[in-house]
C-alpha cells in the first residue's frame, strides 16, 4: 500500500474513532493543528486537525506545521502495524516529534 493510502486510512480510522468516542471528541474540542509527517525516504505529507477531525491530507511541506513527525518509511510502517510503539520509536531515535509536549502526546492518539 502506498504511503498516501496508509495515511488516508489512518485519517479515516481516527475520524471514525473520534466520531463514536465522546471522550476523544471532548479532548480534541477547540484544538487546531497542522501536523506534518516527514518520511526521510518517502516524502512529506500534512494534515489538519480541526473540530475533532483530521482533514485536508496532502503531500508536500506544510506552510506552518504545529507538529512535525519525522521517521523513515520502515519505522512508519512498523508504527502503523503496531509492531513498535511510539514511545519505543522515540527512545531508540527512530522517530522524532517536533512540537509542544501536548502535541507529542497527541501523536499517540492519532495511531
């Protein structure tokens, strides 16, 4: 599956989860973020978080990213398949997240 398709499925899965889980919708209420995913060997993508939903998935660098997630495609695939957790990927330096602490914690909810 191509990176764009994987990201689109993550966006869809997240939006469905947020729609059926009031606690998630409540936690995200009022948050607006642009999240950039930089795969060092497969390109850069961005998505917006607003009104408790991820929208506007696009390829290319975001004009202003609140959060930038950087990894390689192999680690990204392992994260998506839950073969490695975000915390382990961070500790082993296979993943970096540039943003506020709140935004770093938000990343765990997106997977």
